[in-house]
C-alpha cells in the first residue's frame, strides 16, 4: 500500500531524515519507534504529503505522493500529535467542519460522524464543547476527525502523548478496532509497550536512520540474552567494574544506572553469582537485586547503544 524509498529531509545543517526506506502492506499496523527527535514526525509529514522531501519518494498504491496530490490525500487519514480541534465548538461541530473539508455533507456526513464518535466512545458527549473535555477525550476526538472520510491508510503521530493510563488504554481499544476493520495503520511512538501491543511490525528509527525493520518476535530474536538483571549498589558503579562485567562470558548490554548497574544474561543463576562475586571483590555492596525478561528497550539499546529516552528532545524546528 505504501512505499517509502530513500527519504531525506534537512533543516539547515541538521539531517532530520537520512535515507529512510520501508514498505507498509495493506491491513498491516506498522510502528515507527524511536526517541523524541529521531525523525518520526518528519517522516510522517512527508508520508502524508504535508512536507516536501529533499530526496527520495513516497508512493501510495503505486502513485507518488506530492504536496498537491489532493486525490491521494483524500484516501489517507492523519492524526497529528498537536491537537487539531476548535475548543469553543462542540465535538459534533468539529466533525461537521472536518467532514465538510473532505466534501461530506447531509446524511452521509451525519452517519460518518456518528460512527466515528461511537468508535472513540464520545457519542454521549457529542454536543459538549471541546474545551470541557479531558486530555484523553480530546485525543480520541482527534482520532475521530481523521476517520470521517473512511480512509484506507491512517497515519497516527504519538496519539497517546500526555494522556493518563486509562485514556491510553481506551485509545488502544479504538486502534485495535480499526485493525479489525482492516484499516492500515502507521503509528509513531516512543513507548515500547505501545509498539509491542499494537504493531504487526516495528521500524526502529534513530538519528534519522532506520536501524531495524522486523516483527516483535524477530526483534527479540536479535538479543543474545533472555533475562535482564538490575543491581542497586551502595556507591555508583566504577568504570572498571562495568568493563569487568562486560568482559564476562554470557553477560551483555552492561550499563551503569543512577543507582547501580544493569545487564542481560543467558543464565540467570550462574552469571548472577559470578557478577556478585566480582562486585564484592571491588569492595562494592549490593543493596537490591531485580530481574525480569528482556524487553524491546533492550533491543533498542543493543541496536543504538543508548536507551530510548536518551534521544534528542526536538524533532523539527
């Protein structure tokens, strides 16, 4: 359905998107995962035809997407990260406005607006002004506005940013229903758990480049270990301790943390005992031990060398 080839975008001297290529199949949900500033929003802007690439191309159903390709844009729904709502208007009036921009009117618009409000769980608030809504409700109405013209492809830019856990779960249920209806979704996020729950395939982007493109299961298979271990220490871990742990067979992804050290291991029992022995030998005391399954965060660290939250803070000027 969607083909991205060698996409590039610069802002002055800064390269925001650097030779990005991937494809999205019909009915698939693809996650663009990366830290703030990785280039996800810029990529989505070019995919939707809002921003012009400096290089490369975006093709939708075999036709190239341009900024003036209105016929193609009418088949795409865009949910921007910044809320695109008129707060003094009611939810229904907002949808009437957005539907009119897509050429809908009369009974067709009323039917589409009612269906969109039902999907996002706001039918009983249709006549309330948007300024009276919670942040989560505004996010859900933002999604509803992108569905009025029944698009085949829906692009969502961080649709859960800044909402509480209950609202986030409600948004996920909305997106899962769209999946069941056969919609194709492209979803940007910097939340690992969101990508793992929703996406058929995850494209990891860092510093404007694609560093991985795989299913969740495929990404996990890249890890050399299956357990993560976190140790709290009574003093910050010295560099020679971190280097010593990293050199031990069966231990990988060693990182100093604010309270101690974490690492991955293929044999929790044996390697933990060896790690504790080495730590004690340096006169450092372990105050707490935590263990769990490795996660997509571990995959990200392995591929990029840093944690997901460590990325730059801005995507575009």
